[in-house]
């Protein structure tokens, strides 16, 4: 079976690494001729919105998937009329718009922040009466890794924040800023027959809006984990979802608040390559190709750390026991994820002994 992947970045590359042993072949579409996934399958070099190129990809594969959200959902709806596009374009459409996403969460009974859509500067003061301070002003579209959002600590910052994002495609959204205790994420996978597998909750640490590390399993009550799985199941079933879905949560006073979802394999699930019985990448492929889903049991305690801005010194990194490293084959630049390391340990004390040594070796550079 041949899989078409829209996007040839590190996620596409890791999908192909997981799929080749299953006998799957891959074709990628990406605007960059140097896309990391190009070493693992033919690459169509074209803009993501190039209709002819997208249909060329779809016409040469059995199923189409994608590795990031900033795509033309209407175009993928067209493709889906002739070829399976999984996850379904509806999930992509919802995840691209923070307002639609939160409205869906509310519809399904999934707790969210307080939020108000913003169409003009005049909307901000009335909106603040509902959200309170501090608040977050966000673009509804094209925000990731801390982009497209500003913290508003007092009303004196309103004008500057609005001017910064004025004219953003789709408009803006104002949310209350949650005084969360932890950031968590759940990676789940739903197959074509409706079967679902959940990975353990991960506890995430962000720096400057960029994921620095993910630790599994998160140290939370069983009730919190059950709630996360229930919320995920509601989304998966409502969307008639097929593939991997990630949901990011805040934990406040022991309760979950959904922040956002990603209809794809997710950075906070990369640890699953070494630390789970079946990685998120393999399960995504199993789902979209109709294969039985694999088990998601942990093989131990695990920590993932991203290399941001530049690569680490790999020789000394791999001297640490239980450490595995993935080079994304991307050109280094500030704030760019260029690789990750995962350490797998038999116990919490063993993991916590290695953690500081791993963190100090993994670069985090966000300014030139």
C-alpha cells in the first residue's frame, strides 16, 4: 500500500521510518526540495495549496494523510471525494481555527478557558469583562510554538496587542489566562473500525511557547487520566476520526481544561518510539491503512527533550545510559526544533538521576 503525506518535515520522516517495516511505501508533497522526508520516498516539490500537485499526490497513492495543520481544508475536502484523506478534513478545519475548536469542545462538554471572539478594537473592553485579567489575545489561525499570541496583564497593553495582530486572517480570540499547575497532553489513536488506543498522559514543559520536554507517565490521579480519555473519545467519535489525535490540557485545581488539539502525530508523543510497545507513528499508519491498532503500553519511565536552535554533541549525549537521539536533518536556526532525545529508565529514581544530565546537553536557542 502507498501512503501520500502532505508535508515532508520530521513528522513525515518519522512516519516513513515507522511504515517501511510494515511494507508501506510513501510519497511526499512539500515546497522544499530539501525536505527531511525526501530520503525515504519520492517528493513532489510544490506549494501545499497547489491543487494540481495535491491531486497528483492523491492519484498515485491509496490514502492521503498530513503532518501539520496549515493546509487548505477545502482542497482536502475535494480530494476526499476521490481518495481517502485521513484524519478527515473536518478535524483539520476545526483545529485550524481556535474559535471553532473551543466551540466544539464546549459542544462536547469538554472544559475550556473563557473566550470571546474579537472582530475590532472596540470588542476588547467588553470581552475583558468576561475573561478577566490576565488574558491572552490570540490569532484564530496560524499560531504554533508560541506564535500568534500575546499576554495582556493590564488594560494599558490592549492597544499594543491589538495593533500587533490587527488584520490577522480569521480574526482574533481573547481568553482568560489559566493559572495552571501543569501542562498535560494525551495522544490517542482511532482506527477505521472505531477502535481506540490511548497513550499515557504526558506532562509537558514549555519555554517561550516551545515544547522543551515531555515526561511519561504524568504523575496525576487516575481520575484525571480517565477524564482526559473520556474527552478524547468524545472528540474522536464525533469527528469520525481515523489516525492519531493529540489534545493539550491545563491542569487547574485538579481539573482538566482543554487548550487545543492537533489532528496528527504530535511532538509530545515522540517518546513513544522507544518507550511504548507501538509508537504513535506506527499506530497512525495502522489506523489510516486499516490495520489492527497496536498496544500502547509503556516500556518504562521516559523523558523526551527537544533540541531547539542547534544540535547537541551527539557522542557525549549517547554516553548517557538509556538515551536515544533523533536528528531531524533540518538546518539549525533559532527557535527551530532540529532533533529530540528520549531517555528510557526502569524506575522514577533512575530517570530523575539522568534527567539533569540530559537537559544540560540539549540546546535551547531561541535568539540569534
